C-alpha cells in the first residue's frame, strides 16, 4: 500500500461542470435519499483507517475521586443498575464510547452495597487494579474480586455484585457496547433486585472445575463460545510473567521481545479468546525496555497495573503511572516505555477484526 498517494493527490476526473442540470440531478438525489459515491469516496474508502476516535489518556488520580464523589451523591440500584462512569473518547461525542467498538468505565460500589442482577447480550469483563471485598455473582456463582484479577461476564449471563466489606471498591469494566449497538443485536433483561447468592467463597465453582492446569473435566467436553472461567487470578498471571523473564535470562525464547513478557487470557475449551468480541492480555516490561512502534487495525485499551513509564501515542509521549488508562484507535502508531518494571492490562476488539479478516499489523521499519 503506497500511503504517499491520497485521495486529495489524485486528479478527480468526476468533477462535472456546475450547471442547472447538475444541481437538479443532485436535488433529485437528495429528494430520494441518495448520495453518489463520487462525492464521498475519501470518507467511505480511505487509503488507511482514519478513526473518528482520538488517542487519549485518562489519569487514575482524576477518575477515582470522581467515582468516590458519585458514591456519595448517587445511589446504586434498579433502573440505573450500576454506578459506572463511561470513559468517553472526545472524538466520539456525545457517546460514552472509548472506541468505535469498545466501552470502558470505572465502577464504584460502596460499603455493604448491592448492585442488582441483570443480563444483556453485550459481553463484559472487570479488571481490578486495587482493592477487594466485592463478589460478582454470575449465574448464581459467587466470584471473588481482588487486585489483579480478570473477571468475566459473557453475554446473556445474569450477574450482580455485592460488597461484603465496610470499605468501598472500584474497578474497570470493559464491554462491546458500541459494536453491539451498531449491529443492533442488543437485548437486556432485569433479574433479582438483590443477588442470588451472598456467599463469599475464596474460589468460585467455575474456578474449582476449570482452573487445574492442563486438565479438562470429562463432564465438560463441549466447546463454549466464551470461557467458563469466571476469574483469572493475579497469582497465576504474575507467575507466568515472572517465569517468562527468568527463562529469557537463561537464554530461552520465552518473551515477545527483549524485556517484554506478555500473556493472553484464553478460553480453555477452545484455546481462543475469552469472549468472541474481546481479547484480554497482560504485559510486563523490564525497567528501561521500549517496545517497537506498531500499528493495528482495530482498537485497544490499556490500564497501568503497576510501575511507571510512558506511551508514545500518535507521535506524542504521555507519562503513565498506576491506574492510568489510554486508548489506541485503529492504525494509530504506539509504543511503550518502561521507567520501572511496568505492568499493563490490555483489551481489544482483535477477535472481531480477525474473524472478519480485517486484521492487519505494521511494525516500525516494515514497508
């Protein structure tokens, strides 16, 4: 693809002389709700992706106090359902979309509060950057939420949350709401005003059945569209990343790049992504590591879990620390820089792009 050639640089042969007849033709188009291709080719078929979404960074130091204030002023309960505050990409106003396909929010639950049960077609997850004390109940299975855990709520599963402690808790939500809304596939159903099980087990039933490395229960041999694991625990994520870097020290090919360990959360029934529309990953960079600049079709969202560093996003450098979030719109170049050990959770719409064969990646230096 020759990106030196643009729609603007090509001689536009289909520019007829402005005449009364031409104006009448265009009025006929408008009266019949028609728009000719030759007037909008650059918008409909750009030379490369040009997302309306813009690169943007949200600072945890700003997000958390606003969530805390909403906890003081806004009750949680039936109707609004969740005290969740969407991260609205400035390029996609007035919608609270972080990208054209993804939705992200900070959710806040106060001491001893319960968020009622409901279900929806949209796929959802939660990631905990700090705190504990909340259980999310998914189809009647109570799942503990703790720092570093990834919690899944695949589409059309009843779910609610309850805080068992005397302290509040905040986390991030990620969903495919914009994609679902654009495709007109959304359904929603109210469930119990409370949650169906207030138990507080250390491990959910799903974890007890599925989270035994390399082992699959014979009672569950049918592949599932989404992962049956309700929680991917931090202790296992941390161990996997640590071992990758130790193997790198031993000269083994275990990392995706020098000083860059990474894992993808997977559906154990298929080996694929945890949900059909959302990919979840975790990245760890040694201090001083800088990743190559890359561009991807589709959008990604990152949250800093720990450490300090920066992202070079669309040619601009943003300093980052714990909790900060940023979005990478389609085909925007980005790279990561680690000042200290730098841990980041990431999610993207890659399963959609790959399944529809729109996926494309370019690394710096590639033609």
